[in-house]
């Protein structure tokens, strides 16, 4: 199984500023404030957190679920 990534690059959909952020290990992050334009980001409909919507990687819980489903297909 591939290791879980804990750091993601969040891109603000309003000003396109990119920020490196560490993802929480025990919960989904529902809000994120862009450090440049101060817009408060929320997940897109159907996504569990801001990392799944605006990050370069999905959150750890989604990564883990993806790894599990890939293992079950082998």
C-alpha cells in the first residue's frame, strides 16, 4: 500500500494563490481561509473537505479508502 500523504497544495479558486497546508489526521477540514484574499473556502458539493475540493491531493481518509479499494481489486 502506498503511504498516505499529509501535505497538500491548496489553490484558491478566487485569486489562484497556492498555499502548502498540512492535512489533519483525525478529521476533515471543512473551512480554509486563503492567506492572500481572505476568502473562506468550503468544500464543493459532494466533497468531504477543502483538500478534496481545492488541494493537490485528497484528504488522508479518502486516500486510505482509495488504497483499500485498489488492494481489494488485486
